[in-house]
C-alpha cells in the first residue's frame, strides 16, 4: 500500500491522486495549483487597510444592516440619513457612495461609447466586453463590501477604498 508524500494519507492501489489533499501520486504536487494561485491573487488584491479596531463593538453590532445597505446602489442614502451618528455605518456609507458614483459614471461613459461606436461593430463589441468586465469588478467590490459589513469589519475596498467623500 502506498502513502501520499504530501499528507501521508494511505492511497488506494492504482490511484493517481490523493483522496485527502489532491496531491499527484507521482510528484506530490497539488492538482489545484491554479485555484491556489487565483486565491492568492485575490487575497493580495483584498489586502487593504482594516480599521475595525478603531470602531466601538456595540456600534458595529447595532449598525451592520445599515452598513450592508450602503453597498446596494442608491440605498447608500438609508444609512446616510438614518445612521448618521454611527461611525461604522458612516465608514461603509462612504465606500458605498464611492462605489455608486463610479458605477453611475461608468454607466454614462459606456453608454456614450456605445452610442459613438454604434455603427462600428468591432468597436461596439470591444466596448461591450470591457463594459461587462468593469461591471463584474464593480459587483465584486459590492460583494466584498457587503461581506465586510456583515462580518463587522471596517476594511477598505480594493483600489477605491481610500477615497473619502463622507468624513
């Protein structure tokens, strides 16, 4: 009976990969190295300033819902008006506002580009693909913000989190 060189798990006769860790029987290397590389890149992009320690735990607990709402498009107005005394809600409202402004600006820019290149099929396709990719990134930022707010973290969004509009 053979054992995995990576984790020591007993391997079945003729197995090419470890059932426990996914390592190749021949090399001991993980099969999902691509996934690990993508995960590492995401963690590096999402490695932004975490100022959670500066916030009161009761404020965080009481205003998580307001902080979550801040990332859902125009709903950033709800915590802006209803939780103006909450430092935690204000932090996430600022990020939601920045995300909303960028999303709104991108909608205008991509609409203008589509109108300009309406009769140039190749450029119109390129604009559509770029628009889809930018929209995907903006949705990813929204999800990251919602997850941070729901878990009680005051962590800046990648690339745009350092922009301060609401102080």
